[in-house]
C-alpha cells in the first residue's frame, strides 16, 4: 500500500460509497421518491441515518440511488467508449489510408466542440432521458481512446517483433493478442478510470443546469439544485450530494493516478 497510496485510497473511497449503497439496500431499502411532508429536514436518526430533505424523503435512500445512477452511467459510458474507441483506433492505426483519414476527421470535428456543450445539445433533444445522456457522454469520451490506440498502433507497426511475426505468417488476431493488447491494456485501464470520473462529472453538471434526469429521479447534480434554496435552513443536507460527487470523482482520479504511477 505504501508503494501506491493513491491507488488504494481511490479504491477505498469508491468501496466506501458502494458500501453505503449496500447498507441502504440491506438495512433500510426505503423508496427514495416517497414524500413525508410532516417530516421535512429531520436530522440523522435511527429511521433516517442521514436525515430527510425538503419533501421528507430519506436522504440515505436518495444518495444511494444517485450513486447507483452515477456508477451505472459511468460504467456504461466507459465500456461503450472504450470498445468503440479501441476498435476505431486499431482500424485507423493498422490500415491507415482512407479509414484513418475518415476516422481522424470525425474525431477532429468532435474535438472542435467543447465536450459539455455537446452533451447539453444531446440532452436537449430528449430531456430527462437516461439513455440519451449515456449516448451523449459516450460520444464525447470515446475520442480519447481512439487517439491513444491509434498512436500506439502506428508505432507498433514498425516494431521488429511484430514485423517478424508477420514474416512467419501469424495472423492479425495473434498480433493483436500477443503484441498490441499488452501494450494498450495499462493505458486503457488508466483512461477508463479517468473516463469514469469525467462521466460522473458530466452527469452531475447537466443535472445542475436542470437538463439531465428529471424529478423525482435521484441524481447528484439535480439534488444540489433542489436543495440549494434551503442551504441556510439545512446546510448539512446540501453538503451530502456535494461531498458525494467530490468523493466519487476524487476516488476515480486517484485510482487512475495510482494505475499510472504503477507503470513507471
């Protein structure tokens, strides 16, 4: 642990948040949308470990549901972006020619637009749709995987080991498994951790400007917007989603930096 404190601290933060979700399911399991107007802004208690919000909803249940939404979104976006970006990068880097020119042009067009603006444009098409947000965030972050994989593949084509394997008649599947993937895997893991943090931040950001998931859905950015007018009455309630977003993003960034340091 002393050799890679960032990696272990990141894993600890993410694990602690997952434990919060698990504890809610095992011990409480309350409906995050259930309103109790006679129990608004209650402090922590046995029934409501993190208190209640302005509608008397259980804060623990809402935070757990919001963390689930954020982690599910980040997982889906990272898997989709990594798959698409890796395949496109391999094709562009290995075959070059028109495939490389076409894919590189598409990536340059996407990178010309600020990522958050592109996500907002997609989100505005179908407001409140989880799947539209998933497509939008995936469309923004896949370009990083493409650039990485294309760069590594271009340099690998001139590697003596790969050229020797080609002379011996080994196929592309063997070259990919034996030579390219071992070079790509550490960088892809690091990029995936950073990508998860970026996906969580994007989801919270568009929720904060009220174009993400819609009430009564539990989402961290939306929770901050809803609770902000009451910060003077119950500041601890507003701090909960704020600190959760911070912990999620910090956890994945520390994980990514730990993976990066581990390769040195």
